[in-house]
């Protein structure tokens, strides 16, 4: 993979922008169940912040954010969060992804749905983020193998 930009201005700009993009991505995930956005859009924003660092500074600095070896396992964890939430609701007597059937004691059905949707959004966001980073990493290493 290329080592990144030689320009310190580009690296500094990426280092300054990346945390704000991540913060906005987290906002979209956590508020996506009742406003525009959600897990997919938030995951894409989180991936964009990591990829901005990967493009600007190479993988050595950006691997401090997300290691290449963790993208596949964390992507699978995101899918398992999504599927596990739906399966748990199904096993508790509801339909698949019927958040009102989740076994969380002390919550009313409205808050159960709120919490269930939030869990789903986190799982989708994690899966989307990791898959986008994984795709970039695989395309970038394929570039080295051709040369």
C-alpha cells in the first residue's frame, strides 16, 4: 500500500477532520431511529473518517484507529448483533426483530422498542464500517501485488 501523502498539510487536515466525522457518524447512529440516518449512514461516516486517515497518512498511523486484522471479526460481530437481537426476540415469543419481546426487565414496551432499535443500529453501523474498511484494504493490497 502507498505510504500516504508527503504533504504535512494534508495529514494535518485529515487528523483534524477525522474526529469530527467520527463524532457525526456516532450521532447519526445513536439518533437514527427517530431522525434521518441510522446504522448504515453512520457506519459509512465512521468508515470515511478511518479511510480519510488511510489515504492521507498511510496504514501505519491509521492502523492505530482500526487494525487491518480486526476488520473481518468486527464486521462479523456487527452482523451477529443484528441477527442475535432478532433471534432473541423470536425465541422470546415475538416475531423476528419484534423489539417489544426482548427480555430486558423493567422497561415498558415503548422503551423496549427504542432500545432494540438502538441495538440494531449499532450492529449495522459496526458491520458497514468494518466492511467498507475491509474493501478498501483489500483493494489497496491488490494494488501492491500487481506492481
